[in-house]
């Protein structure tokens, strides 16, 4: 009868409405859980100014995930944080991610560097990862009465950046040649024992160092 048809239609509407409501609640719960997880992950980022960029959120999440999942890395990562992350173009089809950390924490990051970078590169589709201390040099004071620590001079800071960029490879030599136009040609020689493992990162070292300091450096492994 028509009455029975109307009843069936009403029951169908109620069922659809309940399903729609349940789906909506599930989506809301998932969104809430995702937001909570993101907020927890962002504790790994302590940026002084501005809003976290998309890349920085992704890096924070990746580090946080490793902290939760890896029993080996968890105690080392818990007290650490980073201050920014930048993407650097190496070649047309290659990019690297540079993670800047507080200078006072760089030794702690170095203790887990190899393991951490290996895991992060898996998460970022093979992009090479570098972890550098955030360093800044001071300009030469206008007055001799103003003291500038040697550690804050440009030459010392650039040398420290150089060592950060190639870590964990040791620098075994450096050659600087001044050209007729006054420009510098710098060659940095790395420990040849690490050639098999790190030779594919030489162009990354050059691009990142140039991006930070404005200086072009050629990294190479000397022939033994």
C-alpha cells in the first residue's frame, strides 16, 4: 500500500541520516586527532619569528614520529629541537633539506646524525638531509673599544659552517687561490676513506655552503 511505501521511505531516510551523521563524527574525530598529533610534533620546532612553513611542519612531524617509533633514537631526540628548515636546489632535478638547530645542541645532534639522517631521507623521498647549527657572524665594530669575540668573526663562523656541512666527514686540507679579479677559488679536501659513502653528496655540500655564505667552494676527495 501507499502508506507502507511512505513508511519504508521514511525509514530509509533515517538510516541514511544516521550513516551521514556517523561519517561526519568520524571525520571530525580524525581531524581532531590529526590536529593534536601535529601540535605535539610542532614542539620539536622552536621558531623565534613567524609562522611555521609547510616544510618545517613536515620536518617536525618526521622527527617526532621517529622519536615515538624508535627506542634507540627516543632518549636522544627528546631534549632536542630545531629552529628552521629550508629547501636548497642542488640541480634541476635534485633538492636538499637543511635543518638548522641551536648551536648549543649541535654536538647532541651529531651523536645521532648518521642514523637520524638515514631515516629522514627515507621519509623525504631520498632528498639529502643536512643538519647545521644556526650560526651568525658579527660585523667588524666601528670602534676599537667595542669587543667582538673571535668566535663571532666571519672567518671563524664560515669555517664552523664548513665543518657542519660536511659532517661526519673530516676535512683534511683546504686550498684558497686568489684570482686576478680579486675573487677566491676555494678547494676543500675531505677524508678519502669516506669517498665511497659520501662522494654522491659533494654537489650538495657546495650548493648549501654557497647558499649560506655566498662563497663558491669545490669539495673533493684527494687521490691517495
